[in-house]
C-alpha cells in the first residue's frame, strides 16, 4: 500500500468515526437495512435445511459487499480524496457507537425514573431478550452485557477490519455480522442453515473481541474502576461464556464496573443460563452511564490503533521481516536466486490481507443487538 493510499484510508477512518459520533445512524435509508432486505430476499430463494445451502448464502451475501469495496478501492487507488471519502462513508455506515451509547443512556434514564414499561420497550433496541417480566436489575444487566458485546461488534471490530483491509474489510465485516443477526441464532429453521454465517462472524470477531477486552481493562480507571481487578476478572472469567467472543467483552466490563453479570436469559420461546462473570453486586441504573462512557473510551482507543495501522503497519511488518529474514534464510537455505527460480516456476508468495451494524429488528440501531449462537 502506497503512502498516499494509506493516508487516505486513515483520513477516511477518522472522518467516518467523527460522522458516527456527531450524527449517529441514519434514521431512514440506512444502507445496512437495505443490505438486510436484499439478504432476506436471497435467503428465501436459496434456503435449505442444510449447511451447504447456508454456506452458499453466506458466500454470496458477504462476497458481494467485499467485491464492491474492492472495486471502489481499485478505482480510487490514485485518487486519495475520493478514496478518503469512500472509506469515510463506509466507516460511518458500519459503525454504531453513538447509537449504542444513546440507547444505554435512555435505558438508564427510564430505570432511574422507575418507568419499567418504557425500559422494557426500549430493551428491544439493544438485544433480543423477552423483557416482559424483567425487573430493574435484569434490565440493567441486559443493557450492560449488550453494551459490552456491541462495543466490539459495532465499534472495535469494524475499525480493526477497516484498518487491515480497507473498504472491503469494512463492508465485508458488516455483511457477515448482519447475517449472523439474521440467521446465526439458534432456532429450528436456522439450526443448520445459519451455522456458516455464525461461524464466520465468530472467526472475524476473534481478534477484535480480545482487543476490546484488553482496552476495557486498560480504560477501567476512566469510570472509577480498578484496573487490576478488571484484569483479574477478565483473565478468570472470559472463557466461561458459551460464545467464544462475547465473554471477552462482558468479563472485562464486569471487572471494570465492579459488578456481576450472567444468569438466566429468557428469549422469545427459549431460555439459557449463563455463568456468572465478575464479582460484586448486580448492575443497577447507575451503572449504565458508566458503561456507556467506558464504551466510548474503548472506541476512541480502538480508533487510535486503527488510524495508526495503515501508515505504520506495513513498516512494522517490513521491519519484522528484515529482523527475521537472515535467521530464516540460514535455516531454510532461502536466497534471492531461489526466490527467482520460484517465481520462474510460478510459485506465488502468500497474499496476506492488505489495504481495511447489524440487528435488522431495530432499523435505527445499525450494529446493535444481541445476536449469534449462544448469545
């Protein structure tokens, strides 16, 4: 990636994050909602109760946005202003940080006012649990858990993939995450068909979820939390959650806020019992504002890392290669002449990634929602 191209990607990520922070999600004509409708139409055509059909559906639905992003990236590779604008638009489209924090704040206000009907109605903007019988404590817990998980899904993960793979990474990640919201949950219809989408989403979130956990631990003092306690809780409890990724975020949030998450979650037609994460009291309304502030801090830290990667990542990789190159050549006997013979024979080097919301049940909240298998 050239310096001008890398700089354009960085400017685009920064501008897109600023747009999300200032404006939030578009209330009408949201591109993610439009993608969801198109994916829904495709699903109705290709659905079969088996994983092969699900894999085909996932490949087509995710491949389309990736190819679109790649085409735009290629067309703008010599036009940095146009490239920055395209990345900014893509970043704004896939992020959901402002909306996530707003929903947590609104929920907190409703709980503090003792308006349980309003709070129960609002929970549907954050996750898919049945709120009809939830009291203040359970509504607060559901909100904190959703904020923790969606800080990764709707903020950190898009920024990570935007930094690593540019516009194709941004669009591809959001497409995969949206499919997980649509078909990745446990139900008789999607038990097999939704598995490929759920597994792809899990794979794409492996690194971002762990980064979210670490950043949450590091940022604990910004909400008067104990960093050492957050670190201990994260290390102890992060792998107890049935999701390979959600536990990373929720355990860190529990430790940073000094609360205990987990318990029985009731969905529409089913229930699940989750292990406890963290120590201390159950969340209350007063914890929601802190959770929203912590989410915002983690998002800013992730933005700083993502913005630095396009201009520094290639240099770090090159430096690492230079440091390791001589020992590797001694071990393998690799040489420039051997490299030339390999190219002449048609041997290719690995094409590593180079340069980089979701819940359709809530059109106003792109990237916010409890989704996926076991979530």
